[in-house]
C-alpha cells in the first residue's frame, strides 16, 4: 500500500469512527481510537509532504 492509499485508508477509518461516536457517554476507548487515528494521519501527511519536497 503506497502512502496516498494509506492516508485515504486512515482518513476513511477516522471518518467512520467519528460517525459512530455517540452524542453522550463517549467511552474513553473510542476517544483513544480517534486520537490514535488523528496522530497517524498527521504523521502520514508529514511524510507525504517531506516526500514531495524531495
């Protein structure tokens, strides 16, 4: 899986998870998943930007 595909995959996972979040009584484990995916996405985007810069 190339970097662009990985970014899309993580973005899709994050969006799906956010859609499933309850309006109230959010479980800490779900919030941790959101944070983990957001951090991974930031890292991948940083790698992509560095790759573009050469």
